[in-house]
């Protein structure tokens, strides 16, 4: 069967589902601009999922290797925090003192 319908993304497309030997194939026809917008949305979602998994992994590594966590925190403090709030204290680690001098 075939027909037009609204996809879960909100875009309209013409779809047809066919059986080819033992495989089901969905054929979808839609405006190319809509296809590109949908692919971009999916890519952004995939990238945000990737970033979340990467941060989870970094947190796990920091738990087992505290020095890694300190370096990560130090870099974030140097390049993110100090620009946003210059009075934020630096991260701490045993026997390490961080000072910024003019």
C-alpha cells in the first residue's frame, strides 16, 4: 500500500511499503529540503547523545584517576570559568597550588 502521511518529525512524505522476496522495503518520497532538515535534526540529536556519553566516560575516568579529574577541572576553570566569573576559585588537588598572576 501507499499514501501520504505526516511523519513523526512533522514533515509530509509519500510512502509505500513493499515486500521483496523475504525483505520489507519502505520507499519514501519527500521534498529534498525537508529531507535535509530532518537529517540535520537527527545529526544534532546524535551529536548531543555522543557528548553526553563522552562526559559520562570522563566522569568515570575521573573517579578512578583523580589526577585526570583535576586536569579536566583545571582546564575548564582556565578556559571557561575565569572568563565568565574571574573570582571563581581554582580547582584543588593534594599538594598543588594554582595561582594566576598578571
